[in-house]
C-alpha cells in the first residue's frame, strides 16, 4: 500500500482531515505503513504510537500526582525499579508497560473508585382505595435516596436510579389570575372554580389543596395612571365600572382543602386596570415560588396555574418606570401583598426557572389563543411546564388544568445540582417498552402512567481532585417532585501507600523528604531522586561536570538533564523506548535491525546491543541456530553437501544449489550415476567391468527374479529410486537404489535382461518393394492428371480466341455488279 493510498483510506474510514502526523510517525519508527496503521488503530487508546503515554508525559513526582493523570496510570512502589539515569516520574506509567519494565503487579499502586448505597428505601406501592392513608413524607417514588461515590480521576462510577409514579399522590394547586380589566368575564367563571375543581381532582388524588392569588401591574408610571382618581378607580368612567385600586400581586387565599372558602373569597375579588398591554405576572410568579410559608406549599406535587390574556414584562422593562435594581428573588409579602414592586425590577426568565425548579413547582400557562405562540416559547425555557388554550371567558379552565396535569405528570425529567469543578455527569434512561435514551434524552422518560416504573443509569466522572481533596455533595431530583437523591463525592487524591510514608526519612538525603510509595517526596526547595540537591545548586559547573562521560561529550550525552550532578534521562514519545545509563548513553531502540524489526524480533535491545533469545545469534539476532530448516529430503543437513549457517544452507560443492543443496543442474540422476556399477556387478558388463571390485563395492546388491519383486516406495520409510537403464547391446535392466539409515546403501536388481528380438527380413523387403511400386503408380497417375488438365486449358484458350476473331467485309471500289434494276414510273402496283 502506497503512502497516498493509505492516506486516502485513513481519511475515508475515520474522517480525519490531516493524518500526516501518522505517516511521519511511521517513518520515524521504520514500521511498514500497513503494520503501522494496524497497530495504531488497535492500540492508540492504550499505547499511543507516536504521541506517547499520558502517564509519562505528566512527569508525576509522586504516587498521588500519578493516579490523578488518568485511570490507566499506575505507580510502581518497588524501590529497585528505576534504572540508572531514570527520573522518579518513570514510576508512573500504564499498567502493562510497568509490568513489561519489570514491576510486579503486587508492587503497582492502582486504586480504583467505588460506589456504596447508604439509604435504599423501596419505592411505595400505594393505592387510592387503601384504608390506611399515607402522608406525603411516607411515600417514596425514587430509589435509592443516598449514595457515596469514591472517585478516581478519569474513572466513571455508574449507578442505577429507579422511579415509580405513586398512585393517589397529594397535590397542591395555586391559581394565579390576571385581574386586569380585560379579564372581567373570566373572573365570573372562576368564582365557582374551587368546588368544581375539587370534585374533578378527587378522581386523581384524595389529598388535594387549592389556593388563589391575583396580579395586575407595578404601581408606578407608565404601567398605571398615578392620578388620584385613577388610583382609586382605574377603569374607564364611560362604562360606569367600579374597579379596585391597582396592585402588583395579592395572595388572596392560602392553600386549603375547603373549596367553598375558595369560591367565597374569589367571589369578592374585583377587577382592576392598567395602561399597557403586558402584565406584571412575573413578579407574582416569583413571590408564589419563594413565599412558601405564605402560600402554604407542602412537600407534595406543586402546581401553579397562571391565567392571563396578555403578554408579560421581564427583566429590564422596569427601567421604563425608573426601576433599575434587579429582582432579588426573595419573599416580600406584607399582609399578603407584594410591597416591593416599585423597588425591584421584573425577574428574568432564567431567574424564574431557577426558583421554580428549586421549589419543585410545575407551571401551567392558561392563556388565550392570541398569546399561545408567546407562551409556548416560554414553555420551552421552563422545564416541567405546560401551555393550555383558555377560552375567552375561562369556561374551560377545569378541563385545561386536568389535561395539563396529566401531561406534566406523565413525564419525569432528572436534573442535578451544581457540579464541582472537573466533575461531569451523564444519563441513560430505560423507559417503558424498553425505549432507551442517551445524551439529553437520557435525562427523561415520557408517557408514564400511574404505577409505571422506569430507571436511569447515571455515570459520574471526575477529571481532577478538588483543592485539599474535600468531599462534595450533589443532588439529583426529578423536576416537579420534592424527593431527591443525595450523592456524596469522595475524591481519591492519594495512594494507600502514602499513609505509610516516613517524613524526614534518612533515605531522602538526611531527611530532606518523605519516603513514600518507594520514592522520596522532597520537601520544598529540594529536588533530585533522593532530594539530594537544593534548587539553588541545580546549575553549577561542578555539578554539570559530573554529568559528562568525558570532556568530549555533551551533558548526559545530550539525552538528558543534569539534576544535582546526576543525569535524568529524557523521555521518549514512544513509552516503550527509553534512555538509560549513568550518562544516558544507553538506549533500547538504536540496535541493529533485521527485516525492519529491532533485533530481528528475536531479542531485546540493551544499551544499543542486541541480547538475543535462545537459538538466535548475530548483531541483529537474525541468525537462527535451528538446523531444521536445513534438512534435505534424505534427512541429511544440507544433503551432506553443505553447512547450515543461520538456518540457511551454504553449499560447499559448487555443483549443488537450492535451499538444502539438493539441486544439481549439471549432475546425472541417481540412476545414471550408479548405472555402470550396477551393470558390472549384476551382469559383469559395462565400462567399469575391469574396475568393478575397486569402484563399485559401496552398496549391497540384492537380486530378484522379476520387476514385481522390487521394493516399492510406499513400503519403505526411506527414500527409494526406481531405475531403468540400457546397456551397449540395447538390453534393458531394472533396479532400485536406496540409502537406509542415512549410511547403508542397497540396490535391488532384476537378474534378467530385457533384450529386443532381431528384425524379420522378408516382411521388410516386401514392404519396401510394395512401397516402390505404389509410389511409381502414384507418380504416373499424377503425371497423367496434370497432362489432361494442361490440354483442356489449351483447348479452352483456342476456342476463346476463335470466338474473338473478326474478318474484313469492306466493298471493292472498282467492283460493279452485272445486274441492272429498272423501275417503271407509271407502275401503280396493280
């Protein structure tokens, strides 16, 4: 795969726009592109190929610092772990890397986080028709209620929350109504709301309370007219209407179970008036939310019905009336009247969201059709709120409230309090019918009916320890519900071994540090592996001289820093590569390579020299001592015609070649090689007849009667060759040649020759004569055929010329005919 094609592939698969760093990394490591890419994709999360380990990069000087880098980091407490030239920070590395470097698992400090449940009261199975009625504080809808999490940096702790919507859960409903003049006809329909709503809500819960409040506008110009007459009666005089004086917010009725009292008090309310169209409803909502005692809120489901036919003022609008102080979000009710409307600006939407959420209030906006778009946008900003369309005279208010309540209560949304710095939280919801939500959808479940149970998987992770490692407490609660889950966060900022540390230890250069977790943690102003140096002594010529191998080399061989007269070697980007030695003169990555592998992949690199594995030798451990690859088919090393060097045959006979010296292009075969000796010993003939005893006694000769008696290859456990050769008399003889036990040679030979019979003369002569006669006849026939063809061609040519001949037929000019013809002019043909 080329560089260009690999780059294109990388971009297509991963969407990276600039993967050039990977290629430069591969070039540095010398790994082929395909292998480099595969290694990176499979291990980049655990063993960064080029960027190095985060654990090493952090340069941690203690176990506590190390475990805060990432959850994959561990600290080796073995006092003998560091090699000469390595700094304390080399103790902090990924677990597998520490083990590879020689640190045993028992010596690795790697604390893990944990989760424990402190309060786990089961959710309540409550029925509306139960004889025994439970109080609100006796009902549990979320489980567990309290947990303790021990968090290590980078490691998430996951736990499960269960939520079950209880049946017959108590409800508090506060009806907040706009009493500006345009709501006059609506007030008439609300006067009987108490008993009617009580009756309808009995179908939902047996424990229901209702309250009433009203609002108009801030009592300053330009929101109302401040003339004395208009302050007494802000309604227009043309309609002869009597209105009450304008006010900002009035708590008419505290939450009560008495519907008749609600009807009675509401019936006494009068319409008021203001000048501008938007109303001061946000002031009223804020007071309803924060004045819990005055309103009478219980720790149950809290509903706020906001009824109006107009828009709203919000933060900043108070400047029109000269009001610049931001709303303080506190209760300012005196005699159930909001008394600071002229002093504090309207609250902002975000401020309202916070106070409504803090007080677990769910809001229902009952507004007319004209203002539906405005309040729907507002609903999107206020969690656990609903918008209903109010008829022009509020006649449908009860149905609106029931429908909105069912909509709100069918959805559960989790929210958490403010998280400590560096702490994050993720949600995963497991809702009805197995529906799973993640991300922002992981916080909520919808379409929950009474008695349904849903669950949430919550993961909390810390990226760093807080100052002084103090514990923090956060809460998670379902919006609109009073119950919450308390979570205590403990942070793992130090290792267990630090508890056994020895302050002012003699092992740390006369007590200049605390010896803990196998290393010295130096006191302030001291540095070095053993705290042997003061920060004032770090850069002196005398100390630097101790870091030079000789006068001709750089400080720490240019591979490290001189700290307190001792070399601390630099760290490499690849965590598997490192410098070492007193002067950082050694490394484990600059040894000889073979097949683009360090030490051929059969050894380890120590101080730029390969230490080979067993059965390997050579500067790059590329020479194998195993001779199995040199065995020929006859089980001899290099066929007995060479030596085995580094697992490869070196043929000593120049005629032989091949991986096991078995190929000889110029050599006769086995059969031709032994033909003369077999012929002389078996039949006393051939070229070696006179020297047979001297040259051909190297094998055992065994005679057999016919070819069927010869040994067959399938019956033997050693190589066997079948041979068929011809002697000077053109007679064939058959034999086999084999080497038994690598040394004993034996030949089986058929003791009778197969000689061809003599030729039969008569058939040969007859055949020759017959052939000559047939050939002569054939030649005559061919000659005759050719002559006939030639004659026919000549005759056809003559005929053609004859047809083309033309004779001259012209008249002789001196010729006169003897005949004279006379015509009678009088003859008329009768």
